C-alpha cells in the first residue's frame, strides 16, 4: 500500500475502507493512522523500585475501574430482583469476563451450600435420581464458548424516541462465556426416559423457584448442566453451583441454581412462561414460545460515551450472533444504510456465540450514521427496527433484534438514533 491514499481503498459510501486494511503491513504510515509518539528517553518512576506482591485472586488494573456492570436496577422494594448489564463498549474479543457477565435475577442470588444442594431428575423416568455436585464432577463433561442473551435485551429500542444511553445500557443483556459441564442427555439416559415423554420442566433453587418447560429434543441435542464458566466454577450470580445452559435459546430458560428436572409429556405452563416472554402481535394473538434468539449485531465502538477524536482512520468494531448457528456475514454502513461493505470477522466464528467483527473507516469529520447488519449461516438477515416493529402489539417487548444506528456529530459525539 505504498503511497496509496485512503480514498483509493473506499469500498462503500462515506469513507468505509476495505476490511483487510488493518491487516496490511505499513498501514499506519501510509493511511495516516499514526497516533504514536516518538520514543521517550526518561526512565519512569515505577521502573525504580520492586513492584507489588502476588495476590491470591486477580483484579483489573485500577485505571480500568470505570469498566463495570451498567444500569443496575432492581424492582422497587427489592435489592436483587432486576438486572445488571455488560459494558459491551469497553470490551474486545468474544468472551465476557465473568465479573462483567450480565445478571438477571427474579428474586436475588441464593446462598447455596454446595454440599447440601441436589439436582433431581423426576417425572416420566424409570429411575428418579438425585446428583450432588461432587457426583456430577465425575460424569463425562464438555465445554463450549456460547452466548447467553435475555429475551428482554434491547427492549429499550421499542421506546417511541431513541433513548440517550450507551451500547451496554441498551444492549448489555448479552454476554458470552466458555460454559463447561455435563450434557443433560447423559443424566436423562441414566434415569431412563419414558416413551411418552417430550418435555422437561426445569426449576431453580432461588426464592423465585424460576421454572421453564423445555422441549426434550433440545435437552437431548445440546443442553448441559453447567458447572464451570470461563474455566472456574460458576459465579453465584450466574447460577453456582449449577445451571441449565441451552445454547442459543432465550436466557430465561437457562435456569440458574438448577434443582429439579421433571420429565413430562407436555409443557407445564409455569408462571414464568405464561406471565412473560410471549410475543404479542397487533392482531391480538401471541406467539407463546420463541426459543432461539434472532440474528443480531451491534457496533460497540464507536458508540455513545466513546467520543471520537479528530477526523481520520478509525476501527469500527462490534459483535454479531445468532441463536440458530454461526454468523456468516456482517456488513457495515457509514452513510445511514445507503451502501454497505463487508466487515472482517475475527478467527473464532463459533455456532451460537458472539462473533467479533471489524471494519476500517475514514471519518471525514462530518456528521455520519453508522450501522451493522448480520446474516447467519441459514441466510437469516438481521431486520431493521421498522421490520421488527411491523405487526407487533404496542406492549410487545421481548426478542428485539433490529439494526442499531449510531449518529456521530461534528464534535465526534455519538448517540442512539432510529435510522
Ligand atoms: N433460577 C433462576 N434462573 C434464572 C433466572 C432467575 O431469576 N432464577 N433468570 C433467568 C433470566 S430471565 C435470564 S436472562 C438468565 C440470566 O442469566 P445470568 O444472570 O447468568 O446472566 O437466567 C435465567 N435463569
Ligand atoms: Mo431474561
């Protein structure tokens, strides 16, 4: 790319550059990307004395203390009945550090004694069984990196006027972890599932005793009783000592503090599946169960709260995911959706996981609207906000996966807009 100017690499309107731009050697010098300064000669004070001792647990750098869960809110009169969100705009890669995984509790975090906790398998089985944590640790296990998304994530995008909020505040009810544990099929096979069984009802050991019905097909396909998250035992807020994990399916079915799996012939219509999570249509009908989360993407940077610097070359990066499989493609637009260019996907494109995408953009310092649009391996394309809202009842709330637009003004401030 000797001597070439950014203009020669434009692949879509308003300065979008070839996605491979950042991968080429010498891009810094040739594309005017240099932000580095000349090498200093002075020896810094922290190089003059021995550093701090070891610690028995790691902690983030004190200078990154602003990177914390966002928008923590609890129902009036409670402290643990609500949500905390992942600060998506401050993270890179595809794994959410466990300390920043979003939380959604219907009645706080139970203080479970792992020695007393049991997982029961009951109902339409030949041998009802119970498992301690210790016994589960002896079963064959698997681990996979997969996302978890609350079906209420991005519900704020239904507001008639665009909310003035950050990427994490709007969309931070999604996180991804390496989940490790025992396939539930292994435990059910040991219990011996009866022929007339086709559902299970899973419930948790919290005060809400959250319970959901899950089709047996999904359970036998890829459900796990998760014991590990990012290599360590689950954190209490995410289900310690064990939770149900259903890859790609709405978060509320991934019952935390899993206590009972009752095998049944039909869904139980529990309070947690009749009072919530149905999708209401404007013709008065409802889709009772929507399980896999839709194909979705977001630009995490630039995004509100991360002000731009001077005009020049920027990395546009974000996340894309689909509850039905792998992400095949992510396109980015810098002209409000008039033209699009393919983003580069990081190496790890895993089924039912967050995929990191990146693009290069030459911002000319003028107002711009940037968007991303994902397509999954089945050809499902992320809908626009308008398409998501079409046919929905005005009080319908769950499963929002519309295209997100961020507007950038001349000062470099970024805000949420409806494009
Ligand atoms: N027992 C129990 N399981 C639960 C919940 C709960 O309140 N109690 N919340 C559900 C909801 S609505 C979501 S979105 C996910 C959130 O999981 P996390 O807190 O680990 O992010 O857990 C689900 N499992
Ligand atoms: Mo949820």
